[in-house]
């Protein structure tokens, strides 16, 4: 198959690209920093700006599947919300103008339901409990990507046994209690609204689980539609390679068209 991956230079995009290439597919990687990944061995690495709809339209033509796995950024800045929401709108327009066959979109966990009528981002436990129950390895990764030292401190408390697995860290809860605006999560949530209820093109929307992070894949995953998956009362997660595995399977099987789906897998550290 011929697959376009928007955001192939990022964490998830690079893993998906390698998974697709290993299966013998032809991949067009599209990113502003495409020069970071050289073309060759089935990959055409092409510079593209998702805000340039006419150019993106031309670059999406002729593909069997388009996978969007771009991110508007992790910083707490309204520009991230704009990039995610408006960028999504323009990707959809370019895809439809290109007469694309199937658009797969990777968004965030905020739009998943924790019970009927209640999305994760509207859960009264967000943000305090959701951050407070995270395991040490995930907290350290959050420290790396956000630069916030309190995540490392919380990881140390979990590693020392001061906070037991599955229990929430009250100190960390206080640190994040005012994180009521998370532009990337909110941008991904509004992005889902641009897809849901539409039957004029083929799409699916993957919300990674709350504890999605780098790690060693297990080679297995389980799926859910619309609802966040919990294990022993705590949100589940998945390692990057297993999410890439699931995306590649859906590229080939196309079993989740017009679905908002998520998944989880064993995280091997």
C-alpha cells in the first residue's frame, strides 16, 4: 500500500513509519523538518506545511491511507491549541480535496469517556488525580518533556515506596491543580468534533491512552471504542511501539472506519 504519514519525524510518527516499512508498504513522510529523516528504502521524506492546504493537497494525492500523527506542541500556550485545532481542519480539507480514501487521525486522551456523558477532561478528578496516580517511569518522562522538576520529585516518591502503585500523590496533585487549560489536550478534543458524525469521507480517530509514552513494546494490545480503559481503577497506557503496531494493523485491516477508538498494552520497562 501507499501510505502518507503526517508527522513522520516525531515520536509516534517515526515508530509508525518504521512499522509500515517493515511490512513492505511505500511511505510518504510529511513534516516541516523532513530533512531529519533521509529518504530511501521505501520512504519518501518530504517537507510539508499542514497550513498550506493547496500544497498539502497535492502531496496527499494517490495514497491508499493518510495517517495524521502531528502534534501542535506540549507547551502551555494557546498557540498550541490553535495549531492543533486549525491544523486538523486544514488536514481534513486537503485530504478531501485530494479525494483521499481513508484518513486516520491520532489525537489525545481528553476526548475519551470515563462514563456515559463525561469525557476525561471534564472529570472532576482532572487534573489532580490523573497526574497523581501516574507511575514513576511516566512521571520522569513528563519531567523530560515539560521541564517541570516536581515530576522528578514525584517519581522519586513513587520509587521509594512512599507512594504505593495506584495511589495518588497529594503533593503532586497540589502542583498541577491549576492545570485547567492544557492546549494540546483541548486542541485534540475539539479535533474530534471535526470528525464525529461525518460520513462524507472515511476516517477513524485514535485517542492514545493517558499513559502513552516511550518504552519497549510487548507486541500486544487491546481495543476500546469511545471509552478510556482502566485497570484496577487506574488509567492504562501503552508503549510507542505497540501503538505503532495497532496503527499499522488498522492501515491494513480498515476495521475501525468512523470510530473513535483507543487501546492499551502492557508497558515493558
